[in-house]
């Protein structure tokens, strides 16, 4: 499956962005979709995840500010990011996990999010 992210850019602190991740195949049967990010010099971290059952989870650092959602009809996953902070600056990647026991199987190419103070 191919994943293509879009929606990144430069925003001032306190602003909002919505990232999109379009999949080339049916995402409705996928175990989980997730948004990860990697800031310079830091490890990649999972910031939001949505499972096939409809449950969502978030990293503590984004809880209450970011919302993950998916439109299965469009095979697209979104990440709404509000109240952005400079430490949210990173490359954001979407990924899918086909089964609960597999690692993240497919990744997008990433989209840059830069938050200025």
C-alpha cells in the first residue's frame, strides 16, 4: 500500500494545521493507522493511533490538542492539530499496521510541520 501525506507547512504558535494521508488501498480493514513524527536529533515517536474498532490513543504531549480521524470511503486518515507549539516541529509520517501482531507495515514519505514562536 502506498501512503501520501499532505497538509504540512509553516504556522505560528497557537495555530492549526490538518494533515491528510491518502492510501492507495482499502484502509477500512487495516488493524490500525497512526501518525508519527520525528524532530531533528530525536527518535521517531507515535503521536496518534486509530484502530479498526474505532478506538483512538494519543501521546501525552499532544493529548487534547491533536485529533486523528479517518474517512474509510476516501481511504484517507487525518490529523487535526490545534494549539500548535514550537516543539511540535517535526516531519510527520502516517503509517498502517495490517495486523495487531505486526510492526507498522507501510509508511508515507512524510510532511514537514514547522511551528514558529
